[in-house]
C-alpha cells in the first residue's frame, strides 16, 4: 500500500539504521550482548531518568500499546514489569527486531505493522499507550494523538515523548550552530529542514520529517484528554561542553528539567 513520502523516508531510515543500534555495534546484531549494550547505554549513559519517569514497573497486568516500538528496548522493560504489551511500528524490520528481542529474553508481546495515524485497533482497547520519540516524525501528529485517545479505555493513560522546541538542543544546535554559524537559515532552509538534516540521519542519506513542540503546543495536542501534565527531561553534561563538568548537580537537574530535549506528556482519558 502506498504511503506518504515523509513516512516512506522514515521507514527507509529505520530499516537501514535501527534507532539505537549504533550503541551495540561492537557485538553481533541481534545477540543478547548487542541488546544488553543498547539497553545499558540508553538507561545509564543517555537517559538514566527514563525508567522512573516512563514508569516501566507501573503497569503490571495492564494492556499496554507502544506506538513506534523500534527495536523493542522500552517495550521489553514494560514486559519485564508485568505489562501485557503490544508493539506497533510503520517499519516492518522494526517489528521483526522487536519480536526477536522479546523472544530472546523470554518475554511475550503482540506485534503489528501499522500507521500511528490510523491504528488498527478497536476503540477502548488499551489501558496504557506509550510512544517515545516517534510522533514528531509523522505528518499528522494531532491525528496520531486522536488515535491514541480513541484506542485508550476511559481512564486510560497516554505517555508520549516529543522533541522540545524550547530546549538548549533546539536553540543551541539547530538554530545557532547549524542555522546561523553554518549558514543553513541563510540558504533558505527552515528549522524543520535543518532538524531533518542533522537530528535524524544516517550514511544512506535518510532525512525523515522532524518536528519540535513547545510545552503549550504539546498540551494542545492532548486537549481531548481529561488530565494533561508535561515534564521536560534529557540533557547530558557533554552537551554543555566545558561548563558541563563544573555545574553542581542541583543546578544541572534544573537545567535538564527546563531546557531538556524531550517534553514528556502524561495524559488521562
């Protein structure tokens, strides 16, 4: 079935370069050693806040859907925590990898290839819908949020991460470094063009659609939900260059939760 060009670019990107695979590169792809290395980097080096904030152990016995499961790294954590997990992705290879990943660790999950904007599930099917770093790549992000709302049961919980436009990464890297210093803005490229070129890329030249949202815009996307909370996370000390080594932890924590690269939305239907 034909899909939109932006979605085809994303599918090609993550078929060629599964998200996070580089961090297991010293091991054979698909082995326990490979997945262990990917997991170790994700939760100890890149985003140590993630297990607590995303609540991997909070949903035992709940039906949980991950929209855009990638290699299944987060989905495995929810399964280990006792959730009854389903993973969907637009990319067939991602589904193959995720299924293999969970099987390798003797965890069960259901999987399907589907589009986030037209989820192939009945109304009120899940207790929890989770999506991390995916829905800023789909053309109709608002439509994807409506689909999440539709498949959630009344009282169900959505937990979604989108890129944060009021972040140090956006203004420091996208706008200042690439846009102004490297001249991308002066060559007629929009911030979205620059993000597509530098935020998500691989050696094959994949340039999928990339968007970023303010906290206010993120809350508006979830306006059909009964309760909506936002939280900002994701900043590493190396991103602050020399100063990163010397900032006291309490101040660094404030920066991470103010100008971090991720805005996490927690919404109840």
